[in-house]
């Protein structure tokens, strides 16, 4: 799958970060982009939008990225359980990484993400 045909969901509680990431994704040629502010909204969007990749922050209220991915991996739909996820967070502590990476994700990007980093991580996830 190419970036041009990809459906990407951005999950971040910071509206400026959502706008920045959306703009970068548009510039690198991503086909369809949606965004939402937390894990609760993301679970609803995943079910209707069926993204190819979700880029999610970790620390959000009322539901953060870690809990969102845990619930996604237990979803009734096998297709949705297999949704590719890349974490995107300013928190790069060892404890957070150790909790995040075993959740079956396609990587971890430290915010703010560089355009070339976003592009390369997405291309790997879409293969």
C-alpha cells in the first residue's frame, strides 16, 4: 500500500500537534487523514473510518494511547484488532517505552515528529 492510498488517524489531545501532523502527512502525500483528541474518540473513529495506520499520543484524558491500544487489540472485530499503530509522544522514558512497545505497534516517534521520520515509519507500517 502506498502513502497516496493510505487512511491515517491522528490521535492527540493537543490541537496544534494534530494540525501539524496532519499538515505534514498531507505534504508527504497521504491520501486520507482524520484526527481526534483522545482514545475514547479514537475507538469510535477506528470502527467507522477503518484507518490503515493510527498515530497516537500516549498521555491523554479521559483515555490515553496505551489504554486505547489495549482496547483496540481486544476489539470484537479481528480486522480492527490488526490495525497498525505508531505511538507518537514527547515522553521517551524507559518505563513508557517498556509499556508501549509490547502492545504490537509499528514504532514510537518522539514529538515533535520530523517529516522524514513520519514518512519512513508510515512506509514501514504500510508494507
